[in-house]
C-alpha cells in the first residue's frame, strides 16, 4: 500500500505537479526561475513541463478543474513547441548544412542532406511509433462492442479512430524519409520492427480503458511532448497534433476511473485492479535506465546529440511519477508501490524498482498478448489484400481510360 | 453509493420526459433509432479489422454518425412513450423481443464486399428516408432527419465508391462483390414493408410509408451497381421479415448479449 503523501498546495495547485523554471528560453511561462521550488535533482529542464496553459473544455472537465494540467501536453513546453517557427527563412543565417542546423536547434526538413544513421534512427523510431498507434487500437478496440453506456461507446470509437489517424500521420512522416507504408507494415508483420511493449498487456475489464487513457496515454504524452521539438520537422509537427489529441484521451481515461471510483464497490474494485496492473508497465514505457552508470550504451546519447531525443528516460519517468501520484490520490486509487513516497530533499517522489526482467521478457515476445496482437494485425491485413488490389486495379483502369479519352 | 443510486434514478432529462406529451408514434421512431443503433454496433466491429487504416477510420466514423442518430432519438422516444426512459435504458436494458430494427442491420459481419453491399442499400434507404422525414410534422424528428441527411449522404458516397472499385477492380473482387449483392438480397424487402407503426406515423404526417421509398432506393443502388459492372440480382427464394415486431434472426441475441453484458452485470451503476 502507498504511504500517504501530503500534497502540499501552493496557490491552489499541488507542488510537485506544477513546479516550473524557465529553460533555454523555450518557455513562455511567467514564473520567476529563482522562486521556483523545490529544486530538482533531475534535469532542471524537466521542471519546465509544468505551467498551466490550456483551459479549453474537454471530457473530464466536469470532474476536475480544467485549469489544472493532467498531462504534459497541457503545459507551456507544449505551447512553445507548437509555436516553433518552421519557416526556412527564419533560420537566422545558419545555412542548410546538417551540423549547423542541429547546433542552432533548427529543424531538419526532408530535402536537407542528413547522415544515413540519422535517417535510419528516425525511420526506426517513427515507424515504431506508428506501429504502436496501430497495434494500440486493439486493446481498447476490444471494448467498443461492450462499452457500458452509449456515451462511453461513442467516446471510445472516437478514440480508437484518433489512434488510426495518429498512425497515418506517423507513417506519412516516415515516408518523407524515403520508406513507404507498405514496407513499414511488412516490417511490423514479420517482426523486424517493434511497437510499444505496453500493448502486449491484456484489457481484462472496462476499467482498463480508463487505466490506459490515464496512465498509458499520460506516459506517452510525457514521452512525446519533448518530441514536438524534435530536430526532424515532419516528426515534430506530427507530434504537435498527436499530443493535443492524446491530451483529450488522457482526460477521458481519468474520468472513466473517477466515475468508477465513485460508483459501486464492484466498480471501485475494477478501477483499483486496473491501476494495479497498468502502473508498472506504464513506468516501463519510458524505457530502460539511461542515467548515471547507465548513460552509455543504448540510443539515448546519440539521439540527444541529434536533437531527436531531449530528455533521458529516467528523467521523464520521474516527471511522470511526480505528476501521477497526486492524480491517483484525487482518484482514490492506491498505486501498487510500497516504496512510493515524497522525498523533500530531492523534490520528487521516490519509487520502487521496476521489474526489468519482465520488461525484457515481454519485449522479446513472451508477453501475454504479443502473439495475439500481431496475429490480429496480420489477419486484417491479409483478409484485406484483395480489397487493396481491387482499388489499385481500378485506379490503373481509370488512369488508362483518362489517357485513352485524352488521346 | 447512495449518491450513485440517486443519480441513476435521475437519468438525464427523465423528469422532463415524464411531463412530455404522450404521442402514438413512438414505436415508429424506435424502429428508426434501433436500425441506426444496431448497424452502428456492427460497423464498429470493423475497427482494427478493415482492409486498410483509412477504412478503420471511415467505418468507425459512419458507426459514430449512426450512433449519434440513435442517441438523438432514444430520449425523445422516452419522452413520448410515457416511460421517461433515457438512451441507455433503450440500448442496454431491452430484451431481443423489444427491439424493432430490421434483420439487415443485425446480420453478422461478413467480408468487406458484404459490408459494402449492406452499406450501399442501407445508406440509399437512409438518404431517401431522411429526405422525406426532414419535412416531418414532428419538429424534433424533422430536425434529427435534417442533420442525419448530411451524414447518410456521405455514407452512401463511401459505399458507392467501394462498390464501384470492387466491381470494376480485379476478377476476384468482381466475383466477391457480385456474391455479396446476392447474399444481401433477402434482407432488402423488409426495408420496404409497411408495418403498423409506419402506417400510423405516415397517416399523421410524421413518418413516411417504407413502400413509398422503394423505387427511389432501388434506382440509387442500381446506378452504382451498373457503374460497377455488376448485376442487380432480383430473385430470392426467401426474404426476412418480422424485425419491426421484435422477431429477429439468430445473430441478434448474441449482438445484444455482447453489447449489454457489462451494463446489465452492474444494476443501477453509473458509467
């Protein structure tokens, strides 16, 4: 059980959720950096993922203050990234040379020359991200037919649709790097490319739709908001849109759990069970440790140098824990970590050790749903082959007819 | 929990609904709502199963439109049938014999050609139906139909584009699309049956006689089938009947079991 953590309130918002400092001039926040506290032992830039900036109406606002950010896409860092000026003539005379553009924190565009490794890294990362959206449709799609009310059914259909749309944006972004969607799907289907391991866990109850929105989408946003400033333009722009929509999803998930926790005993138990099962896999979503002794190796160092990655896995994970603990308290769910407690000295929550053996096991293919997810995806693709062939054949016939009539 | 129970009793609009006027054509509206609801349920099964990602989205979108049409009608039905029921009472708490949809929409998901054949006919019927209902003597129904008309035109367009591509695509797709048109045929006559509720509603200027839509619907579908180089089959040894009287085909019970299971497992719960 969780050690009760006093949530300290400053100006109506819990500290630890909303702490921020200015960093590298990317923030438009109005906070005085010197006054921001508690100070972090984590990358101080992470504290920038804080200030409130969105007040638009959305699902979930009826149960939680819309002025309170529930996820990283509702912060000024997101706004700053979204406002990034992409115009080539704004590059301030750094020229079009790759290293100079990277050094000036400018965006690389599809026609720019780029190192082959940079291109390969991006193709791998964007494709894996696209595949995650497409495979990620399955765990929640599993509940569309059984959603307990028509309102929930409508929201869930729209959410799964959004995920399909995110997959399409991302495949398009990957295509700007010279690889087409069909090739990427083939790589997914035959196991050469991966998708996020989180989707290899099953959705056992309705509450899992809430937990996925709240925790999995919340973690995804935490990972993706920095990608809105990714050095590769098409990916960064896709992320700006994706994060905005994910932010709705995260609120919807929170609201599902909020409603369950205020429902019958069976509903409360369902919500708690879902939080128990999704908390640790959500923390593992940030990837293996990559700070301290684990800094070397892995992709982190090179990706950071290229401006593809902005923060270490461990730093984003810490930030996520700091954001979620107060939300769990609001919900009334107990996070399944006896070591979870506020550390005044660090200005962050301490938390227990992630089971990395399980992480690697699932990543290797031995998770509860790995085989099922790929089999489902392959079956849909194979069953649809004749339809896609027909569309191509028809297009070819039409092109021939047009040519004929023009001749 | 007591708070929860209280909220459950006070379904949205229920109090006002009880005060609403009792009108004799509730059963007619319920048939319209149930057609949309059940087809939305079936179409949403395509999500993650469609031939391409764009189609996962498109069929999900059509399902959402139809679900929205049903949700617009159910509370209104509840306000005029004297029960004050809300949308989830109709969707989640009724047994098979109380559902008034036609058999066409409850049939299990077939292949993509089957779905496009069903969507073509259903949408062609919806376009004619909502065009007529936009002038209904019932203002609420006229409003719902006017909005739905824009949506179902897009649905018909979507189905038409695919029927043409499948019919005039490859040999395999032509064969599959033709077979699908033949499989859907037995379920079409029921769309045009003048059941008791329709006759009553049409007599009041609220509804429209289904039989009066027949020729226009066949003409719409026929044009698409021609362009697709397919043949409109017209001879079936049997036809479905009874949906409007709550006499359904085998898949309906299973559809309801799946759709209603969670809601019914937690009596009185709010979601």
